[in-house]
C-alpha cells in the first residue's frame, strides 16, 4: 500500500478570519475532568472521562459506539452530562455555552446544507450569524480560496462532492476566531485524494489552535496527531503521544501466516489482536510478552495499539 504524501497548502489562518494571536504560542488548554453521561436506556456513554488537551491536533480514536460523538457534542455545548467539568482556559464550557460558542468551530459527522444555495452565499450567511460585520467579504473570500473552493464559489452546495463539502465544513468552522475546533469523523466516505487534501488543511490548522479529531480510522490519527486518546465504552484506555503508544508495544507484537482452517483455533488460544487477509491467507497479529511458537516479531503500528487496548489485552493507561 502506497503511503499518501502530505503537502501542506499555503493556508494562513490569520488572513482567513482568525486573529493573529494564534500565530504566537497559545497556552490555552481544554481540561475535561470526570465527565459522565448515562442515557435513559442505561447505556453509559461517558464513564469518568478525564483529558487535558493543549494546542495542536489531538486524535480521539475509538470504535463506533465508543462515546466519541457524545463527548464531541458535549464539548460543542449541544448535550448535557450527568457530572464532571470542562474548562476552556477560564471558560466553564458546561455553564457558559454562549461564550464557548464564540470560540468554537465545529464540523459534525453529518451536517446539513441548503442544497440550492451557493458556497459563497452560505458562508457569508454563517459569517453574519457568527457576528462578523467588518471585513466580512474579505474573510469569506479568503477562506474560500484557502480551502480551494474559490473556483466553485457560485456553485450550489447540493452539487458538491464529499471532499468539497468537508472543505466547506472546515471553512465555516474557521469563521469567528475559534480557539477550539472539533471535527467528528471527517474523512469517512472520502476517496484517497480528497482525504489527502483534507489532511493538508487539518495539519495546517492544528499548528495554531486546539483541534480535536474524533475518528475510528487509525490512519487519520497516524498522519495528523501529536497526541491521542483511545476510548471505548465511554472510558479512556490510553492517553499520550502515538510514539509513546508504539513504544509500549515494542517487542510485544508477533505475526504469523496461518491456514484459514486454523484461524478459529489460534483465536481461541492466543491473544489475537487482528487477522488480515494477505494473498488469500490470514496473517495474524497477537500481543504478548513471550514469542508464541511459530510466530515472528512484528513492528507495531497504531492499529496494533488500538486493538490491543480495545480487546482488553493491555491495562488502560491515562496521561
């Protein structure tokens, strides 16, 4: 598999409507402490979540149903929780929702657009709603250029491809001088070229503000994030840097190509992390301190980290 090469665009956020204090070192942190949420049907979506997130790209990695979207909606002031606290700098996120929204850029997993309205008109309308009065035209035009939508600015949003819609979503999230940007499952459904362009945008944005990337796609975190957390069933299983996570796996991942008829036997007797088909035959990765008979050492990747924690083969570690 060929690795996508990330080429960063010339995206100057200050020119795109985000003020220049983000080009300096910003010490603002998002502090999440003991956050809990149980739905009326008994599902515990958040189970004593605590995280501290600073400026840069932060990956929130977990399977579908892990609680990622519940946490993102809570941070975006769209959902109440049962207990805990969230602070963005000096702002109480759970109580001062209006103030948070002035500093928030949000790209949800699914967002609706008025299909018949052009990208330019819709972005200008959002700018009005966010209270931008002076230089509004310049802000809108700069953003459309920097997300590579200038040539289609008059095209109706209903005719946009998936990648174009996501780039429009980033443009609207950047309006209003955000200090916190949340993107929820942003690359699902994008082809490799569109995903690569989206990586470019996020990597540039993440140098200047807090960006939380919620995803179940390991490659999203591997390509973009200097810090990450793995969550499942509402609990933080790991929080730290991808490099730390990989170091924890060093010398503990083993690989073997086995006949398909032995897959069930191996799965029943060894801590199997994953099984991948290669040339029609399963290649099994297992986790363990000792090398199983017939297995060879394998270099760990973030997918090994992800499944080791999700399957409970490693004790949860916080940061």
